[in-house]
């Protein structure tokens, strides 16, 4: 049953604590430490108004914006990189350790791979949430220490914005994981499972940077299919209650972006499953 | 005789190599069933097909009456088993038990570890295990969930003599006391002769012989006279169909009453006999006969 495959995969991941820690916990913890250092020490050390309040201290601490910011941090490419380490081990580990012939007779191949996909999806979501919670805690500690006023909350539209930010970042991690899964099954290699999505992501980022000045209204529908991170960015913009001037999004582009991410995720995981169902597992 | 594992015209090719070549075989329920064959005979390939790890190129295979690749209460160990290096022996069995929907019952896991002699190493990481310990853990993993049948590929490979004896006793006990059908592949013919009730001899992907061990050995001619001679080919020609060559000796399938006359005849014909002794037929003799006969065709 699928639930058994999920439980076994979770058990393995919790026992493989080095991978679990570095893939899904390390970055949020480092983020917390950096945020605390920044809030409690660096800000004061570089405050031109020595002894008085720094410029950020004069601005109220907006809890809603802090949560959204923590879910879509500028360091998100690093989040993808670390989650890819976990994805590579989850999807290619059985090939690396030659354990498929041990595992495969105990559950169906479909359940075994779906179990891995769902455990990766859960771990990525947990890592994202942990990073967000720790970043917001660091922000709140800094705000209290600096005497900042705390505004914002989780009601109404704010909650939708937060859920949207979380969902988009998670989908982005799933898209990277889907490429890792396909690369892992196709190549039976942990290194390829890490390097293929990484290389692809870098190439897509360069492509996206080359078209960064293009107004959304002029953007062709196929671009998000070529660059899924562009699709994620377009959907982020679409979540904003009021669009920035000149950045109004054609609805076709928004739908194309959503479809592009779905195609990448379903194509990656589906392709991995289709390949895995036909694969010779006698030699890993 | 109820067949729990079957192969019908089973063929598996890797490029130009025929790992299995139209093999037809039926392993019966109960007892210990052995698959014998030289390297590349197709034993492991057959096991892999039965376990759904690979697909046959042609032909059909069934496991407990159904198609391979569907998880059932079958234990298995293919080749030298590999395990997750970060798991202990106990955690390995727990994880496998969970994966198979058995819930990871701690009492069962501890009992299995004791049964294969790994109680003291239960908490140790598998990556530090010897080959023999891997084998023991592999057998324990195969026995999770009290399966009705276990498929074991070279279960005593890499074990010391004590370990081999313990494993032999365990496998025999599984068949005799627990009603488990044990299907194993092995190169160790003396070992197989001691624990198997029936054997199938594979050679170049085909079935060379199949039957009860006692019948196969009996069919091989029982007791034979081994003659060490200066000209084995001439001696074979003089003895006729009852003779077969074995290294620098001739094996003569004759009765003890006919032996003096045969020795006199060879001496008269100028064949020097340096040694003559009676040897009993064993599975090795059957194996050699069957594989050589097929190679000669």
C-alpha cells in the first residue's frame, strides 16, 4: 500500500539524519542565525545614528510582509539547491546503495516511487515552513529588541497572500524535485540527480535574466514552459492585490504559467514513474 | 504436485546473450528446491524474473499461480544482499517490515535476528558488516512476515563453515518445521545435496535435468569404478558405453562382480592401471554429466 511506502521512506529519511539535516534543516537554521546577527548586532554596528534608533527601527515591523518575505526570500535559489540534495538522495539512493532489489519485492513499483515523491514533497514543505517560522521569529526578536511597533496579521486577504506565497515556493521546489526524480531514474546516479536539475535551473535563470526587461504584456505564452521559474515569478505577481504600474498581467500568460509548472511537475514525476515501471532492477 | 513457481518457454536475452533459452520448469510446493548450474546458467536471471525485477523477453513465469512483480508473502534474497549503510540491522528489518505492510513488529524482528545469529549486532550499522553477516541479515529479511515461500540466491555465500552449518540447519528447519517452501540457488553441490529434496540443473539457460536428489544420483549409475590409467581414451574404448572420462581417469559403471574381469582385460590389452577404487555417485557427478552432455551437443 502507498501508506506503507510513505512510512518506510519517512523512516529511512529520519535515520539518514545527515542528509535530512543538510537538505531540509541546515539552511533554515543558518538563516535564523544570520537573521539574529543582523537584527541584534550588525544593524547597530553599522547604524550611522549611533546611540539612537536606526532607520529600520523607525519603520513598524509588518508581520504579514515578514511571513511572505520569509516564504519567498532572496536566497530561494539556495533553498532549491539544498532541497535538491535531499531529492537526489531520496530518488537515487536505492540505485547508489543497490537496494532496489531488496525493496522492490515488498511493495508495488508505483507505490514505492509515489512514496518517495510524497516524502520529498512533505520534506520540502516542512523545510520551507521551518525557514519561514525561524526567519519570522528572528524578525520578531529584533523588532522587540529594537522597540519596533508590530503591525499586520493573518486575517482575510493577508492569509491568502501568505498561502499563495507558500504554495508558489513549494511548487517551485516540486518542479526542481521532479527534474531530479526523472534524472535519478534515467541515470541511476545521485550526482546526475543533483547536477541535471541544477544545471537546468542555472541555464533557465540565465535565459530569464536575458528577458527580465520585457513587460509582461509583451511576453509570449510559451516562455514559462521554457523557464518554469519565470512562470513562478509571473504567478507571484498575479497574487499581488494591486499590480505594479506597467506590469499588468494578461490572463493568458497567468494561465500559461500555471500550466507550465504543472507540465514540469507532472512531466518530471510522471516520466520518472513511467521509466521506473519498465526498468530492469537486477543491477543498480 | 502443486507448482508454486513455474517457467514456460522462458527466454531472456541481453543483446546476443541468451541468459534463459526457452526454459520450462515447475518448482513444487514444500521442501527445499535447489537450482544448480555453472556461472551464467541463468539461475539468478530466473529468480529476478520470478521476483519481478526484470521482464522476460519471451515466455511466461508464474509465482503462486499469478504474475511476477506483485508483492506477496514471499521472502527473497538475490545475490549478495545490499542494505542502506546508515541503518542498523534492527532498523533495516523494521524499515523492510514497514515497507511490506507488516508494521515493523519489534518482537518478530528480534526473534529473526536471534534466529540468524545477529542479536549481538542488532544495533550496529550495516555498513560495518562482513559478507557473512550481510547474508544472515538478508535471510532474516527474507523471513519477515512468515512467508509461505523464500527464494534465496546463494544463501551461504561468504559464510564460514560454522555459519554454513547453521544456515543449512535453519533452511531445513524452515521446510520441515515451519512448512516454508525454500527455493535456493547454489554453486556448492555438496551443500545442495545435503539440504535439497529436489533440484533442477540449468545449463546455458536451459533445463538439463530435474528431479529428486536421490533419483538423480541413482540415475547417474550409483557406485562406479575409478581407474587411473596411462591411456584413458583407449581404456574408455575398451570398456565401451559403461565408461566415461574424468580428468586422467576412467569411470566405469559396472558391478563389483564384473570388476576383476575388466581389470584383466585392460591389462591384457596393454593398458597400465596405477589405481582402482570404488566411488559413489553424488550430485557433483550428476551435475558434471548433465552440463558436459549438454555442452557436447
